[in-house]
């Protein structure tokens, strides 16, 4: 601080006080979770240069430790809302806000990334490249953790791209694999298109309102001059279309099946949970926070998209379950599209009801993250001996790996919303109630029909787990295939994969017994 004397100096200081300062104070505690994840990503990349090949696996342990530290950094933020990167003392000009909503999504993102690390630790030597893999995974997680705290469109778009760009390379990490390269290319092209549309929409919104901060946009959109109203509505529509691409909402879902099948299995699980969380978080921020004045535009549109998405996803998954040779990963991919439709329902309901509906989306997303990553963890386990990962490969899993079969059955029942997966049932009830409370009875009916459709393929997969093993797996007298099959079936399970399955199963059981841990988000005002 500079102290001056004389008659003219005070006038100069007073005049300068009215101008927003370009020097901003940074609340390091508020931004600690994404910063720790990003710093760990850089450390893994640099450490890879100086680590001998036989010690490369230590980089994965370092990545896991960094994510644990980022999760621990969330604990002191529960005390209350914290804001930083503010242009003035006015909270409407702050670009970063750590509130209840932010912490819930950051816990989902960082927890999902940690489970992905555990599933990736068992990878074969040199595949994928450790330094690059951990750097890209943690960089994507840091962008995903930044996004829910973003309160201006510039930060929102930057966080979205930081989360998305590393994912392209992660999908294509299976070197020499045609499916992986094709999946990465489709994912890249669809995401670049979404980004271009989003940026065009953001530019229109900025031209109409003169601001990028979400709360100021909300205030300005309510008073847009008539000649700018068309421009503003176009900007709102284009921004929503961009996020619809990111969230794989029908009809922008075409990249999902090939991307999940071509990607390494842990990355497919990461995209199904963290990638979805990124898209839905951005969609919530732009609709509920920035564009409430145009709720009559985006509310009906999202309701229709929710109905189309859940129906298309479940019907396609039903077709996958009809064939025994279809990929289990492809079925989970279509299932994730159907689940995305359910998550959209409370967002649509927020346009019709003054009550807070977004908590239902957060509650459902947290439940879905636990059980879906658990299902992918079992798929990773089965893929060690059955690389094609067909539905028929799960026949008789209970006979060879009873605990894994019981865990997968529990996860599938949670996704279906059947006991003992109580948390899945409660989450669906919360989403269903949000539609009814908002007067969207027709959407609640469509959701009910889709839940019934989904029961078929979830229960069919569950039943396959407990059938007798396939005939081809047990030719007794031939001697040619029996011993290798048995040896492969009983190959030792990596400790990290076991830990991932056990952790998600325990969380699922705890949440089924005490669903209030998640459902309280549905009763809490998030903004």
C-alpha cells in the first residue's frame, strides 16, 4: 500500500476507488480441489521423464494420492459459500463460487476419477503410456471439477474444453486398435461441433446482454430490447444445443456407443459418469442460473428431449440384450443414454415450478455414478479373461467368481430401481416426483414406461450371471480347452480392481440403507 500526503492525492485515490481493480485476491482454499488435481497431473507428466520403466506403476499411485488430497480439500468448504475472482465487491461479478452445488458435483467428479485410476492401475506394461495417461486423466478431472464452480460463460466454456480435450486422447489410447482410433475421431468431431455451436450461442448472448457473468445475464435477459430479443433467443437455443451434444442427448447421441466400445474400459466408465456430470452441470448453470427469463423456451424443449433420450436409449439397450453375442459395454452405453433422459427430467421441471428441482438431478447423478462405475469395474474384471466382453461371457459368472457376480447383480438392480438396490428406487421416485410436482404428468408417464422397458434388459443380464456355465466352457474329455479356461477363469484379480468393486458395492449398500445421505440434496436449495 502507498501512502501519500498533500492536498491533491486524496482526490486521486477517491476517483480510483470507483474503478474495478484488475488486481484480484485469490481464495486458494476455494479453488484447492481443481488446482490439486491439475498440479498432480503436471507432476505425473514430469515425473514420468525421470522414472525407470520398472517403477512406472508408482505414477498411478501418485495420481490416486493427488485425487484423495483433492477430495479432502472439499471438507473445509462445507462451512459456507466462498467466492473468488470477483471484478468488484458485487457478488454478481464473481467468476468462481464454491457452494453446496459445486461441492456435490466436485465430489462426484473427483470420486469418479479416483475409481477410474483404481481400474487403470492393472494395465499391462507400457499400455497405455503411464505418464501421458495419468496426465490426461487428471487434467480432464481438473476441468470437470472447475466447471460446477464457474459463474461466467467464459470460465464455463474453458472448463468444458479442459475436461473434454484430454478425453479425445484417452479414448484413442489403445494403440494399433482400429476401434479405438475410430472412436476417438467420432468423439473429437462431435465435440468440436458442439464447442463451435456453444461459442456461437455465447457470442449472441453476450451481444444481447453485454455481460458474461451468469447472474447479470439473467438480469439483462429479462429486459432485452425488442430488436435484440431474437438474437438473445437464438443465443440461448444454440448454447443449449451445444450442451446437448456434450450430454449425449437425443438426437446428439450418435457418438456414444462406438466411443464407449472403442475406448479403454476404465475410460468408458469415466465418460459415462464424469463426462455426463460435466454436460449436465453446464446445462443446469446456463438454464437455471443464466436463462430463467427464457424458461418458456428451454423448459418444453428439455422436456421433449428427456422423453426422446430415455426412450431411444432404453429401446436400443433392449435390442442389445436380445442378442447373446452383443457387447456388454455397448449395452451399458445405451443404458447410459437412457439414464441421461431421467437426469434431464428435473431440469425441465425447474422451468415450470418455483420449487428447487435441481437437487433431484444431483441426487440421481450421485447414485448413478456409484452403481454405474461399479458395473464397469466388474466389466473390467471379466474383460481380463473374456476380452470380447459379450453378454454370453457373463453366463455362469456366479460359479467362477461369486462375489463379482453378486456385486454386478446388485449394481444392475440399482440401475433398474429394484430391491435390494433401494437407492436406485428412491432416486427414480425423486425424479418422478419432480415431474409430477411441476405439472409434467405426460413426462412422468413416459418415464414410468421406460423404467418398465429397462427392467427387461437389466433383469435378463442379472439372470445370466446365475445360470450354469456355457457348454463350450466345460468340454471334459477333450482336454484341449478345459485347463486353459479354468486357469484363465481363476486368474488372480488385481488388488486395485478388487478395491474399486468393493468400494462401489459398499457405497451402494450404505446408500440403500441410508438414502438420506444423497436424497438430502433434493431438499436443499442449491443456488
